C-alpha cells in the first residue's frame, strides 16, 4: 500500500486533526491512558486520523510531543529578553521573562499540567529532557552574560541559568501537587531568589 493510500485508510471514518495542538491533546490523553512507553507513534497517528509521515512533519520523535513547540517558545523567550529595558535588574528581568514564558491560556492549563506531569515523572523522558533543560538554561545564561559583559560560559551566567531552572522546576512540582496558580508560585519563588532569600519585610 502506498503512503498516500495508507494515510487515506487511516483517515477513513474520522475527521483528521487540523492543528498541532490537537495532535498533542490526543497524544497526551493516550499517554495518560496507556502510559508513555506503551503508546506508539502509530497509536497517536491512528487516533488523530493522520499518517506517520504527517506526524513526523510535526515532531522528530515521540519524545518531542510533551514539549510541544518548545524551540519556538525559546525563540520568543530570547526576543522577550532582548526587549527588556537595560536598567531592569537582572533577576527582575529573568522573573518577568519566565512568567511570560509560562503564560498559558486558561483553556490550556489542564493540558499544561499533563505535559509537566509527564515530563517530570517519566523516567524514559529524563535524558531527552536534560537536553531541553540545557537549551532553556542557555537562553538565561546568554541574557546574563550580555548584561554583565562576559562570556555565556562564565561562572556567573552558568550559575544563574542553573539556579533559574531549579526555581522553575520547584514551582512546577509544587503546582502539580497543590491548588495554587502556577504564575503565583513562579512569581513567589523568583522573587525569593531575586531578594537573596530575605523574607518579605526584612529586606
């Protein structure tokens, strides 16, 4: 059977999805139902009414699905950093940009929870996630280096990148186990880092 015929057979009797978001929502539901490891690319394609070829136009691998349009988000993150006023304190700027990076529409919040729970709790995703974390840290380190007039791989930019990622991950983990708003948790955690961990009212 040709690739065209194969895709047509998959679509028979169902409306094919029309956006990347739809594919991700379908995949996230399958991961929740069957487990990430037990869900195949073919499972996702069949549930979405698309062929494997279409799936791979959107994603290089199954591991990319939980991360969504992460590369595009990093590009936007860099642009947001670049648009900050030069007199904004470095940690204040990082807090503002991280909040913007995590600005998720209300209707996407349940899916965002599923994404983060999958990313943080799936052992087979950890090695891949390390690469994504490194790319995120690099964006922060590049901003810090530009502000300090030093190299991105110098100690302070690297330290701030790692610290910022740790703060974000702590906020995500807290969000997944409670009822607080993610934005509020991120804001609180980054303000603590920004103030040197001095309790409110004592600074």
